[in-house]
C-alpha cells in the first residue's frame, strides 16, 4: 500500500504534467503508470523542470546516476525514487 506522501507526490506530479506538459497532448491520459517521455507528454527540457519541481517539493536531491531510465520516466517509479532518496 502506498504511503500518503507517495500518493500526494504522484497527484502533484500528474497535476504538474497536465499544466506543463507539451501542448497538443492534453488528450493523453495521465496516471501513475504513464511513461512521461515515451508518451510524448514531456521532452527532455520539461523533464528536467519536473525533476526540479519534485526536488523542491521533497527538499531532497534526486540521484538518478545508477537508475535505469524506465525506473524514472514512469510517474509512480519517479515518485518512489524521490521519496526513497530522502529516507
């Protein structure tokens, strides 16, 4: 079962993507299992902005050095990593 913090962060990320994602993709459904890059919702620049948003929210630096790309491009996995890094 997801912690309240993880659910809250997932909701924040989904909301951020809906507000800041690539224009013309608003019809794309976004959920915790959405791959943000493969779906075309975010380009690499927007993805960096999202990482900064998450880091500001969690007050933790996201360390993606040793993480496979599929682990941090999906909403739920990205949020899980963000919260794991801080604990």
